[in-house]
C-alpha cells in the first residue's frame, strides 16, 4: 500500500524537493585532498574516514531525494493524464488544461509562438485599425479635392451660383469614396475571441485548482 496525498500536497512537496536537492548538492563535498603527513583533508578539515563517510551519506541522501521527487512527479503526471475537468468550452484532462493554459499565456516551450488565438486577435485588430486609418485618410483627401472642385466650378460665393454643376462633384465623391471591406465583422469577432479567452482562462484556473485540491494520488 502506497502513501496517499492530495495533488496540492504533492505539488508543494515537489517544489520543496527542488530547493532541498539543490541545496544539498551545493553544500555537499565529494572530493578533497590530503597529504601523507596530515590527518585531515584540506577543505573540510576532517579525517579521511569521516570525510568518506560524509561524502557517501550526502550522495545517498541526494539520491534518495531525487528518487522521491521522481515518484511524486510521476504520480502527478499520471494523475493529470487521467483526471478530467469541464469548462464551458469542453472537457480536458488536467494535463491538457495545464498545457492549454500555458499556451494561451505564452508560457509553453514555444514562448508565445503557439498562442494562435492571441496572434489572430492581434492580426485582426491591427489590420482593421490600419484599414480604417487608410479609409479616413483617403476620404479626407477626397473631400479636400471635392472642395477644390466646387470652388473651381462655383467660385467662393457659392450662394450666387447655380447648384446644378455640383452634381458632377457629388458623383465624383461617390465613385471615389474608399469603403471598408469587412466580411467577418472584425469588431464583433474580436469581442467574441476576447470573451472566450477570458472565460476559458478563468475556468481553466479554477478547475485545475479544484481538481488539485480534491484529487488523491498514491506514491508507491
């Protein structure tokens, strides 16, 4: 019968072991020097037999801690692969949920390159804003040209002139106005993507925490 513990406890111990193993490796001494006419090794200042005993003990302790870490880590990985969590956007294993959360945060091994949803949002937003600015610029230039045409046709005292020649200017403006081509309704798509992202991340965080706090694993 193995040792049972909650995943949260296992995660805490695994984190502690990382520090503990690192500290023990740092502080341990496995090799020293000595002269034939001296009783103690140079750095540790203990006799040869005691140094050998301490070195062997330190090595064994580190080995045992690593073994403990491996068992806990393997049990966590196994549990995460089998335990499922549910979100409004589907059911995931805990391992899948953790991977998805990391990917969306740009914290996976691809360092953000696999945050496709985020890249899509950025592309939609930047291209939409760029095209809107382009439309505004071109239409502003068009209005300036149209105004020059009106002044040329009518002169500055427009009220004293016949308005009918202005029809050609209106036609020119209508035919040359730059319009936005937005078949996807990008603003709506951006709102949908942002809402889905926020809800999914919040649900993943919650469900992973709940799962870790209620799921037991066995350390054999």
